[in-house]
C-alpha cells in the first residue's frame, strides 16, 4: 500500500476514478493522501436537500479544504408533503403559503451557510436550484413506481391529478431579498423548473440580485399560464420589472420561457401590451447589451427586444461584446398579433371530431382553456408582420460589432392538417427543413458572409429589411454580402 501511495497524485486520481463514485468513500481511510484525493472527487458535486443542510454545514465547516473541492451544488428544496386524498385537490392558498415558507426558509438557511465561506475557500461555484414535494409523482425515486403512478393518473384522472394539482402554483421568496447575504462565490446560476415545481420569475431575479459574481445564467421558467390571464400578466410583468436587478457581471444567458399561443388558430391572442411596448421585451433588450452570448427559447417576444422606439436625442442601444444570439420565438406577439397566417396551398379539412367535446363538461384542471379546446393548426405561412422583427434585428446587428452569428427561429403551428399533401424539401444547403414540417428560420453568419431566410411558406421580404441587412454586412467588413431566401416545397 505504501508503494501505491507513493505514486503521483495524477495517477492515483486516475485509479480512483476507475473505482466508481459509489465505492470511493470506503477508501478514504487508507491514508491521508487517499483521503484528500477521494474527497476532491466526492465533494466536487454535492446534492443537497432541505433536511440535510445541517449535516452539510457541520461537515463542510469542519474542514476548509473540503470547501475548496466544491464545484457544483445542487439544492433540492423539499416542500411539505400532502395526503393521498389531496391528489385530487387543487393547492389552496394555505398550501401555497406553506410551500413559499418552506422554499424561503431553505433559501435563507442555505445562503447563510455559504456566506461564512471566504473567497479563498471557494470560487467559481455552480449553483442549481429546484423544488418538489416528496408527494409529487416526479419525486418518486423508483422509476417503475413513478411510471405506474403516471399511467394510473392518466387512466383514472379522477383518482390522481398528478402535476395538475399545482398547475397554477408558483413558488415565491416571501422575504425581502436584501436580508440574504451576497454570495460572490457563485458564478454559474441554474434554475430548473421543467419537470419540477415552477418558481416565479421575479423570485429568480431576487436571488440573482444577491449573486454579484454571477457570469452564466441558465433559467428554465414558465410564461404558459393558460386559464388565468391576470396571473400570467402579473408574473410576466413582475419579471420585466426585476430583470434590472440582475448583476452586471453576467456574460452568458440561456433562458427558456415558453408562452404558447392559442392552439386554435381562429382564437385571437391575448393582448398583453401595446405594440412596441412590451415591458419584458424592453427589459431583455437592456439586459442583453452587457452579454457575450444569448440563447432564449420558446419566448413570446416583440421587435422591441431588438430595437425599441427611440426618444429624441436618446442614444441607440449597443451590444459591444455580443458574439452569438439565438432566439426561438412564438407565433404571436405580446401585443396580440399573429405572426403566421393560412397558407393558400392549405386544402379543406374537417375538425368535426372536436365538435361539442366539452359541451356540458364540468370545468376541472385538465379541461383545456377556451383557446385550446378546439385545436386548429392552420397558421403556417409567415405574415408580412414578421418583417418588423427581422428589420429590428438588422438594426440591432448594426450595433453589434463583435457579432459572429445570429439565429432566429419561429414556432408556427406545426403539421397543419390541410398541408399534409406537401413534402417540404431542404430549401438551402445549410438549412434543411424536416419533411411534412413547417417552419421559418433566419441565420446571419459573419464567417460565411451570408444572411439566410428559410421558410416552408412564401415570405415576402420588404426592401427596408433587405437594405438593413446589407448594411450589416458592410459594417462587418463584407464587400460581397449574400442574402438568400428559400421556400421551395415540392408536391
């Protein structure tokens, strides 16, 4: 054993890696050198639950070198359990209050623990926050039991509402965020709501306001409240108001914020703002000006995200460090306008199977919202209104001196029944379109000196849009700048 211990640390670390993480701890008592190397691996990624914070504090506080090993903290906030009988009851206001109290208490305790660490102990820490109740179906650790419960709930919806029990619940930090100490050690902040309990977007902003060293943010949030427009607007507007509290150190953003349009293409989208005045689009416009990379997915956005209305004598926005921007956006604007319309090639079809399905049905959590009850996906052709977005993107790109790529993708109503007779081929070599799919893409590639639009339906680019993007090419030093438009379907 002495001979093995005499091996260089790099070789020992490689040997220990082969042993597997499950059995590593048992080898820590072999000798001091092994203990340090093993703890360097076992403490690098820690999974913490609310009820284990006391043990975490005791173990970490007793050894400063253990804190140095930590690179990733996965904080799993446990919400109060509920009885089996409650599986068919919506969360009450009392339930939500108890959940918020448990969430807040865990956050306060966790922040207090990390506040005792010095910058010499730990730096460059990744922090992931998610929450569940142990009674939630998704919290069941046994995959077979979890899947069995989901099948049971789908087969007998009156016996178990599954995640529908809390579909209108959003966790909130119910204390003033200024009581939380600032944690400069956290540079990578992750909030995971997909598959877990939803966290109010403004609460994410409150937590970020206490992370002055954050550089990378990944947030999976929700803007998809279907039945309560007032709640949906409240959550979105509070998010817009608090984005300004994000630290100026953030360089990279990956935001998932799905807000789906009506499933029924005949249904008028909700008007959530005046045209060119969406508070969240404007807030994100300001935030992105400090960033290096931006990736925003499934969001409902307006052209003011790129280029807001300018007041006289006001300085235009500028993105001095931005190199990459990817935006996947919904088929409606915050001002309630559809960005897609019916394709003239769409053949007549019948949706008679949907008629009167919900007539006399008692309203329940699983009953679709009015705009989703009779899905009619016929909006697949880009509307002329999309020029506003592409024109604004071009105006913004003229003020992005470091920009290398910009990718914009719309989410139209996919697979329209009246379009099944068409087979969509790849319109350009660099932008293949899936067969029988519909879509609308744009890519600016500085390295290839091209701006490319690809659509499964004809898109009429206005002269102002074309000229604006030609100016982008000129400003980025391209004498020969190519603009490509492809929308070639084959019968």
